[in-house]
């Protein structure tokens, strides 16, 4: 009888422990509120964007890494995500729509894939997820969390908008607030076009006046 009680008590304790970890993981997933802005850029101002991952990439020419200094003059949207995160998956329809709509206007979207689980570290699994999810924009693998740390990131998913001068000017975490993010994309693209046209006009030779 005592042995049966001991076994039942052990099983109950094990179930409680599993429930604790499940609930903890679920609560952690909810910590990134909808439309939460990480930084108040009106107060602190833009900051130079840290470097992107420099190892394995997908959906680039010859799968070579992209560098932010080579993307100056363009607007860059960096999203930290991982394929097993349901919140990351929920953002995909919006991110893919922005890629289709604004890519030719100068928007470059880069998905930085930082794994949460061991299976998300394997290149072949990320390749399959990118293919199955219909992602055609560049994806950088951040298995060592180097970019995650450089950006001081904390949540999946997180969006960073980088202007044509290479500065982070907007950040949002989690799902929602897509309209505000798209308006910011449009604003930055307009600023980039104005900057480009101004530089062109300054570099154009001025004809000497006729006597």
C-alpha cells in the first residue's frame, strides 16, 4: 500500500512538473505584447544598425551573406524569427506581402533565423521550412545568437526598420500593429527616394551661363 502511494505521489509530482514547464513556456511566449515598441526613438533617436550574420544564408545569390554597408540607400526590414514559433508564422503573410509590394521600390527584407529548439539549428530543416512557408526573401541563420546579442534582441518575432543611412529608426515586437509598420516602411522609402534625387541633382554638372 505504501509502495503504491509512493508511486502515485511520484507520478503526480512528475505531472505537476511537466505542467509547470508547459505553462512557463506558454507565458514566455505571451511576454511579447501586440504592437509593443521596444524603444522610444523620439526620445533616444536612431542608432547605427549592428552587423548581420555572416555565415549561412538562404535566398541570396550563391547564398552569400548580405552586408548592411552594401545596402546603403535602401530601406531594410530585419525580422528575428524561428520557424517553430507560432507568432513568427502569424507575421509571415504580412511580411511576404511587404516583400512583394515594396521590393522593387527599394525595400530589402531579411529574416534572421535564431533557433529556440535544437531541430531549428539544422540547415536542412530551415531550408525545408523556408521552402514550405513560401519565403523568397533572404534568410540568415543565427545559430550562435551573435546577431541576436548585437541587436540586444529578446523576443520572437521582432522587427527592426533600418533607414537608407543604415540606422535603426523603428522597432516593434510580436504580432499586430502591421498598419503602423507599413506606414513607416512607406515613409522611409519616400525619404530614401528624396535623398537619392537630391544627391543626383547635386552631382549633375551645371551648364556655364551664356554670355
